[in-house]
C-alpha cells in the first residue's frame, strides 16, 4: 500500500451520491467497515485462464493503463507464457494463481491425485514467482473436487455457475464466475456492464472468466474492443465499482468478517483505534476501508497506522461528513488527529 506524504493525506470533500455498501462488522460505534473497499457498492474481478498469448500482449497492458489488476490462472504443465511473462505481470501487481498442474478434470481424480494437482501447482508458482504468494485456485472445466482438500492449500477456488457472489459467500471453495466470449453468456460490452450494474444493486461481487482474446487460439475468445469497452465503463464509474484481483477480494471479505475495531483512547485532537483479527498476518494483510463521522469541531483529519501515514479522505454521505481511511488489521494502532 502506498504511503502518501502528510500533506496528501487530507483530500477535498467528496460528495457521494450513490448508496455506499456498509458491512455488519464487529466495528464498535461509530466506526463502520466497508462491505467493499472504498465503501463502493460492488466488487469486480477479471480472471483469465490457460495463459493464452494475448492475455499478456493485450490484457495486461490494457489493465495497467486503466489502473486495474487482473488474475491469471496458470496451468503449470503447459506454461504457454513462460515464467518471465508471468513474473512481469506479478511485478506489476497482477495475481498469478493456480489452474492446477495438468488441467485435469477433478471429477475423475482420486483424493491423492487431487492433492498432487493442488499442492504441486501452488508450490511451483511460489518457487518461480517472487513478490506474492499463490493463494487461489481455478478448477479446470469448473468441476469442483474435494473442497476440504483445496482449502488446505488455497483461501478460495473459482468455478463458473454464472451467479453473482454475495458479500459473504457460503463456500469460498466454490465461488462462481461468468464465462465470457463466444461460448459464454457475456459477449458484448453491454453484457459486461449489465452484470456490473446488477452486482452494484445487489452489493455483490461479480467475477468474469476469460480465455482467448481475438485470434490467439484460446477458448471462447472475446474481442479487444469488448474488453476495452468494459474497462472504460468501470473506469468512468470508479466510485461505484471496486476492481481488484480474485485473491485480494477474497482476502478483503475474510478480513472484514473477522475484524474488530474499537477506540482505546481519545481526546479533543487525537483518537487511537485498534483494528484487529485472529487471521494469519502473512496471508491476510490487505487494507480494509473504515469510516467514522468527523468529530465535532474538527475541520478535517489525518490518519496514521503504526506511525506511518495512511490513505484517508473526507467524504459526505447524506449530509454527514466522515473520515474514511484504509488500514491493515493487526498492523499497529491507528491514530486519527485533527487537521486544520
């Protein structure tokens, strides 16, 4: 997470006309934790399978230009792109995740065979990709295996039953997605946009599943123009849609549902807050968005965690001014101070 300088912490008041998503978390009043980062109504993830060539020559640069991150589910045995291209994408902040060792249908594998696919693919990615851990899985052919086995190696697994994911999924090992392209239900820019808007209405998470782009030989290809049109719509409506990797949205949900926030001290110019959970900090270290009403007589506020500046801004919701900020649970005390 970037740490802006102190002068950049306090931004102009942002008036949010749309309905913001608020979780029923364990944050003590008056604090709230956003259902999605930035209190946006919807989370959106773009996932790409099989390492088709245009995912690297077209999609990665396109997402970089938009300021968005994607997830690349990789089959180890084929390794179409090669490790250098995967590492380059990882260095740019995109998620490199598992699509198993051999793209086998888990419906026909024994538990022992499933473990081999699950463990060896994760270990290969961790050994060859630096700067991140392999945390998530995409089941080949969208056929779930033994969820209890998958949960030993991954924090979430993707299928493709064509449903929006609620803010708290019933099963992290069977998260749905929508197949895109010529063989799927999402083929046009309007299809993409309609699903995104449906997710916002439902305060849900929408996951897109993409293989080929244009004529790269991948399954169910989608055109560059359609993909670009979808990103343009989300870019234009960033207050409505939070676009993030499959793994980071999973981490946000699990942290949000496990996190408590409570003040431990306060006075007229300074408030100290503890934001904690019992999850493994080596895995669950993604920033959560919190907010509270701006204290009376405070013109603005600055926020720091463990002595370092945290991203913060003043927003107005239904005529109430809030200080909204991003912090990592368990990464040290959060201090709010009056800012003239």
